[in-house]
C-alpha cells in the first residue's frame, strides 16, 4: 500500500496524454447510432445522461468515451455486476457499445454542489489534491485531473459532478474488493480506496460532487 506503487501508472497517464496519438486506442463509436439506442437507458440515467432517477445512479454525460466503453463491456459480461442493469446490454455488439459510449461522451457533463460546511469541504479538497501520505493514499488529482474530468486517453474516468452517494458506493466497493473492474490496471483504485475510512470517503465524495 504505497504511493510508489502508483507512480508507474501516473507516469503512464502522463505519457499517454503527451503521446496520445501514438499509443491510445480509440473506440470508433458513432454518437447518433448511440442516441438511437439510449431511450431505455434514459429511464434510469435521465434522457440527458445526467438526471438520474435515483441519487445513487451515476451521470454518464461527459464521461470519457474509453472509460465508458470499458465499463459497458464489463457490465455486459458481468465482470461488473449491476443487478439493475440486468438484460439492458443483452444482444448488443461491441459496435453498439462503442456507439453508446460515444453518445454519452458527447453530452455536456453536469455538476452539482457540495453540501458540507467549509471545514468539511477543505478536508475533502485536501484528500483530493494531496492524498493521505501517511496511509499511502495517492492523490486523486494525479489521475482524475485538477477539475475531476479524468484522463480521456488513459481511460481514467471523470468523477467531478457525480452524485456523492454514487461516489461513496464505488469507493466502498473498491475498498471491500466488490468492484474489481480495475484488474487490468493493476488494481489501482482498490489500492487507493483500501486506505480510506468511511468518514474520509464521505468528505472526498462531497468535495468531488461539487467539483467542476
Ligand atoms: C433500471 C435502471 C438502469 C437502466 C435502465 C440502465 N442503467 Fe446503467 N446503471 C444503473 C445503475 C444503478 C448503475 C450504477 C450501479 C453501481 O452502483 O455500480 C449504472 C451504471 C452504469 C454505467 C457505469 C457508469 C460509471 O460511471 O462507471 C454505465 C456506463 C451505464 N450504467 C450505462 C447504461 C446504458 C448505456 C444503459 C442503456 C443501454 C443503461 N445504463 C441502463 C441503472 C440503470
Ligand atoms: C493511479 C491513478 C488513480 C488515482 C491516484 C485515483 N484514481 Fe480513481 N480511478 C482510477 C481509474 C483508472 C478508475 C477506473 C477503474 C475501473 O475501471 O474500475 C478510477 C475510478 C474511480 C471512481 C469510480 C468512477 C465511476 O464512474 O464509477 C471513483 C469514484 C474514483 N476513482 C475516485 C477516486 C478518488 C476519490 C481518489 C483519491 C482518493 C482516486 N480516485 C485516486 C485511477 C485513479
């Protein structure tokens, strides 16, 4: 559980950002074809991809295309088990998933507001920007960027503006190793989350909800 373990991934993110054209693999999704399939998704995620019917459901609008495609594949093959989405991706081809990813990536991200008091927001911000060195928690900013928009080329997700209930659920799922979708990335988010207490998760989640 050391920050060092993530250094190679952070350098990787920097490298793909700088030399993105050469090394990144882009899904060639068609947003219009994605929109044509998205009505069913809108029932839960909102027609604009950012007005979920339940505050614990994620925004998809403005999410990085590459991240979205990866998650859709993992939801489809049950590597990421989402009971509520059972059947939603049945029969979809990889091209269909790429089209859906391109559609949601093309929509404008929506942000929200932190609800904590000033001191709570400052603590959340400190974790976001600096991590928690004494526990080996890497700074979120290194991979998710200062404004929380992630890193498109590395496939690191946008997290700014996500509802705090969703962020809390995901950080807890990584910590408890229930979510293991970061397997191909060396378990990097499980490694980050394992050092966080419930209180720290709640504080950083509220900060991220208001970040834009
Ligand atoms: C019945 C409600 C429901 C429907 C319909 C639905 N979803 Fe979801 N979706 C969810 C929930 C709930 C989650 C988050 C589950 C969790 O906590 O991990 C989710 C998560 C996702 C994620 C992961 C987001 C992230 O940030 O990692 C993607 C991508 C996604 N849905 C895409 C879709 C698409 C595309 C469709 C339509 C083909 C769709 N969903 C239909 C409820 C739904
Ligand atoms: C070394 C890079 C790295 C660092 C540092 C990092 N993350 Fe992540 N994060 C990722 C990657 C990559 C994913 C997607 C992994 C996957 O596919 O499950 C992710 C996923 C997430 C998700 C789930 C997004 C979604 O839409 O479901 C949340 C929430 C999150 N990170 C929050 C944080 C917070 C909070 C911190 C700081 C305490 C942090 N991350 C630090 C790389 C990082």
